C-alpha cells in the first residue's frame, strides 16, 4: 500500500558530546589491549592498538577541555593553544597545575606522543655509551634500547595515561560542579502533520 504524501514540519534537536565517543573508543582499545596482554592473549597488532589508544586518549582529553571550558570559562576560545586552554580550565575550576606531578606530567607526555604521531617527523638517533657486562647482557641492553616514541607507546604508559585521563575527567566534573547527566548526548525529533499534499 502506498503511503499518502503530506506536508509536515520536521524538527530535530541534537546535543552531541564528542568526548563520549572518543572516551568510548579509548575504552574499547583498552579492553583489546588488556585482553592481548593477558596470559595466552593474541598479541598481534597490540602495538598498533596502543598507538591508536594513546591517540584516542589525547583526543578525549582535548574534548574534555573543550567541554568544560565552554561551560566554565568566560569567553572560551576553542581555537586557543592547548597550553592556554589547560591554564584557563584549571584556573576556572580552582585547580593547581603541577607539570612535575601526575596527572599533569602524564598529560604532557600524552600530548607529546600524540604530537609525534600527528606531525610524523622522521627521527634519527645516534647514541653511544660505555657499559659493563657479559656479551649476552650487552646484547640485551641494545635490544631493549627505546627511543622517546617507543617509551611513550608502551603498555605501561598507555595504562597510566588511561588512568590519569579518567581521573582528570572526574576532577573536572567535581570541581566544575557538572552533573554527569549533563555530559551525555541527547536529542529528539518529531514530525507535525500540516496538510495532505496534492
């Protein structure tokens, strides 16, 4: 049966909080990484999941800054530098930023890792040092050598960054007096019949 054609007023109202999608992606990757690293886990591709997870965590933190900044910082400038936005949010919420302590130190490392991936500059390392040990011990030292990027894409750093991004979010909500319900996506839509179409 053919539906009749009508004239109608369509209405839609949506509030999308991108931080929810980004945090969900980070959580999904954390679950995959934890499963891969568990005894007997399938480790193929876990390094790529860690890189993706670190990227999602950095994006999540940025989205949290923008969300809280828009709510609690007068004349919020979403296009300001990351440093300026961090300072504005911390000040507005009455929080102390100590770049030498967690979580701030972790956030700075997370941002550095994200920037390394986002800007993709080649790195050449030439280093030498004097060490003492057996041939086998010295071989292990060379095998375990890590660049700065290697150090920022380890399972341990990902776990630390995940924990600290979550802790900062909880701090933002508490200090900003923001209800969890106000952080959710929501929307509604409707069709209002006006008349039958000719």
